[in-house]
């Protein structure tokens, strides 16, 4: 679907409906229509992906794209693709010439023209239904962009499916015999689905990095991750000298100034490829980083659970290093919560935040708050029904005078909390919030779904009107309203 400036509003409305679209080999997702309602306001949330091009920093945060000045972190522009609460979060960014390609998690792919870098212009929206898969990642091989996700891999230029798998396919790379990908920790050739070796992700090495034809692999393991070099036959180059163990998960890998950089649970690591071995150059203790980019030769843009910031790699003769030049604190991965009907309080990392529901303000608390365990979030009741989260969050059991029924969220999404709002049950789960009406169980129990980044771990009914305030594990705070 091509999008002209005059038809942009129509394109946005089309994308809003993507969450309800089905894909081959993927279950249909119910998305009943409502007359009104949505995300009233929102604050905080984890920064997922960033990309730096020239003097502009493109940052994905939830379901919108921010354009930032790297020099001071000031916000230059915000681009939303669709109505908040109905579009998946942005989980992958890729630059191709003057075009920025963005994945909307499970919903579609968006293409932006960067002719005016500070004002990305939406030129095309491609739905999950058009792609016939649920998109998660992007790869660039020989100037072709590939979209990987649940269901397989599609070449973006002609929408041609090049690989089918009911699981989640990883990035695409080139090896002996053709293109390859990973599913879980197994590597397959796309053409004949031949099993070739073990890796969770494979990345092409840029020209000038190591031996031509070698690849970089990442393997997720029970006690951390492995990162190293593989040859074109998908064999580790040297398990002792060219493979390293990294604590925790590896969230992003970038090739900057001749080094291989990796963001992991504990911070940032960098290696130089020296023939058939990896030599460690940097190890920065920067917990919570999810992605990063280069700003010049001695500075890195950072984003993650802490917010975003600019980091100096080394002393430059005038300024000390390594050190954080500036940082913008924002709520990231939230955990323990409590409320008093106007304020929500939650913690992340070693910080605590208070959210004012009426003003939409988020403030970092200077003094620690003692958390009192709230009443159980796995049960809610009204005059006509009760709801219980059971089976470790996999089922919601609803009991009524007329009987009992069970609700299961799509894609195996785990449920974390349930509340009653004016006779309806609001259910917080891994993919957002679902509103259920036990009074129409004979028709469609689901009244509305709201797509939100991260697991919804706490819901609180609004004192007036029909709605709820929420805390998302990786999506910050917000308020949802609903009209019948």
C-alpha cells in the first residue's frame, strides 16, 4: 500500500486494524470494534531500538518513533503510526539509503523517507497479512531487505516468501550454498531447509572485519550467551580463541570503528577481530542497555531500561573518559507496584517512580518507599460474576449464576492481573489489556483489546468514568478510557 501525504490519515486507520488480521499458520486474533475509547495518556517506557544517521538519532519507544538531537538529547519530533493502544511496539530499525524501515511487532512493517531527516515521512505500510507472517526482525543481505518473524521469512522488495517455519525465524545471513537463518538454536539453509549447525542469531561481518565469508554468531544458553566467529560452513572458527562467553542475554550487536560491540545484561563489551580470534578491547559496566549507536569516533548513544544517554568511550585530551556525558532518566523495566487511587508507585533497577494519574506526570522518588504487598491481582469480582487467573497465568476462569467459562489469551500470552470496572473485567497480560463482558458471554466475551508494550503487571480502576490506570513492565505508566 503506497501512501501519499493526502492519504496518510487513511493509512493510519488501516494500520490500526492490523492487530485483528490473521496470517497463514497463525491464529486469528479477535478485535471487536468499539465506538470510542483508548489510551488517554502515557508516560515512561523502555527505549527499545535506536539508529544514528548524520546529526539525527532515531529512537523507538513503544509504538512511536522519536527524532532526537544527539548533542543534548532534546526531542525534535515524534511520529506515531496509528492510534496508541492498537499498534505493536517498534522492535527493529534498518537504514537503506535515504529510507528507514521499521518493524511493528507482529503487526507490520513501515517505510519512511528520510529526505528531510528531522521529519521522517511515511511512504508505505505493509500489514502482517500482506507479509503472511508476524514480523519481528530485519536483515540486509546483498542490498535486499528480509523480514523475519513468526511464520518464516519474506523478501521485502517483492513480498516473496523465501522460508516457512511455524516457529520464529531469526536474521538472514549468507553462507555456503545460499541464505541461512536460525530457529531457536538451530541453523537452516533457506532453499532446502537443511540443518547446518547451532546458533540463535547469525550476522554478516562488514567488509574489513575478519576473514571474508566468516559470520558472527550468538547462541543463547542457560547460563548466559556465547558470541563468536563461524565460517561459511556454519562451524565455529575456534572455540577457545574466537568464541567468548557473555553473562546474561545479548540485546544488540553493532560494528563500529573496526570493533564488534555487544550490549548485554551487564553493560557493553567490545572486541577486535584479529584473524581467527577475538581480542577484548572494552568492558563497560552499564546495566540496562538495550541498544546503542556511534556518534563520532569516541561517543556512543545509549538507550534501555534507564532511559537514554550519550557516553564518552575514552579520555579525549580535554574531557575525561569513559563516562556518561548526559543521561535522561525515564522509567524502564518496572516491577513492584502500589497505588492510592490517584498515584501509582513502581520500581525499576534501583529507582522508584511515582505517577500522577490526573496530570500524567512521572517523578523519580528521592527517598525509598516501603512496598506493602497489595491485595492479590489474580481475582476480581462484581455483582454478577467473579474472575480468577489460574494455570500460572494461562487461563482466566469466570464464574456466573448461569455457569462457568474459561478465557485464554492468543499467542500463549500470560495473564498477570484482573480488575472489575463497571461490571466488566479488565485483564492485564503480556500483550496489553483485554476488556471482557461476562454479560455477553453467549456472543463474544471480548469487548476490546489494547496493544501495549511489555507485560501489564498492575491495573487500577479510575474513580470516575470507565477506565483504568496501568503499569507495564517495559511500557511505563498510562491511563485507558473506554466508552460503551
